[in-house]
């Protein structure tokens, strides 16, 4: 019962802040302000859910330039954890289905987050990747989940190379981010949130110069995957 109430609390907090975000967006046309409201929502939601986020490696965040932050993805709680772990302005590269959800989709659009069609080589996918590249060139960091979707059991899955393409074409580094424990506090497929701890570890940036070819991007994806794997807790690693 309490686990369900925690989920409802997060939704209610979002519904209270959503009108403020929309009004702020209309008045200021500021993606940054809406992103800041998202950070505020995440902090309140985590506290109300009795979820503690432990962050390691913030010194590895590039300062003064944009980067692609590549994170594993096992729970919707990952989004809340990343809001707290990354003390910079960033935009999510998220599956387009999320933008169809009432209120949430509107807020994401106003915040400048980028919808991605997960079908390989679709025209919309190419357009989304190009939009992400342009945002990086304008100084906005991007957060991607290279697994493509949430892991059903919390364990790290193979990566898609779309995010690697964005980083190499934008000429920016990739920062690996490992999230452990989120699948326990907010399991995939459920509407229950449990008290607990999420650990976020930010690794050293991986440079992308000279990684333009398909083979090079595959090797880059493997390097990022291995970096995240090495930082995960044991129960988030593949068997």
C-alpha cells in the first residue's frame, strides 16, 4: 500500500509543478528554467519516496563544454537520480512514446528534450539525432540511454550506436554513468515505489576523436559499455 502511495505522491507533485513549468515556458521561452523546475521536482519526489541518491565522480563532469552522458537504464527512477547527480544543464534523448503521455510529454517538449524513434534508420530517427547534434554544438549536454529501453531485470544490456554517432559528429566526449539500485526502488512494469538507495557513479570522459566509421563507433560503444559495467554494483551486471 505504501509503495503505491509513494508513486501517487510523485505524480501529484508533478501535476502541481506542471502548470508552473508551462507558464514559465510561455513567458520566458527558457528551456533552462523548465529544466531547473524538473530538478526541483526530482528532489522533492526522491525525498517523499524515501529514496537516497549517492553520487560519486562529479569531478569527472566536463566543465565549460558540452558532453554526451551515457547511462544504463533500469527504472524510471533513473531520471530522478540523474537530475540530482548532474549539476549542469542537460537535455534527455528519450523515446518518442514518452512525448505522447499527457502533461509529461508537453513538459518534456517545453524543456527541449528530444524524442527518438527507436526504429533503426527511420527518417524521424535521423532528424532526432541531428537535433541532438545541433543542441550539443550550441553548448547543451545530452543524456542518452544507449540500451534503448529499460532493462527488465536491472542488468546491463547491449548498446545501440545512435548515441555514439551523436557524440562523434558533434565532436564531444562521452561520459559514462552507472546507476545501481534503481530497479529495486521502482521496478519496471509496476506502479509501486519502495524506500531505498540509488548509487550514481560518473566515470572519466571518453574522447571521440577519430571514431567516425561504423567499426570505430562499434568499438566506442564497447568501450563505453565496459566503463559502465565496471562501475555497476554486482546485481546490475550481466550474468
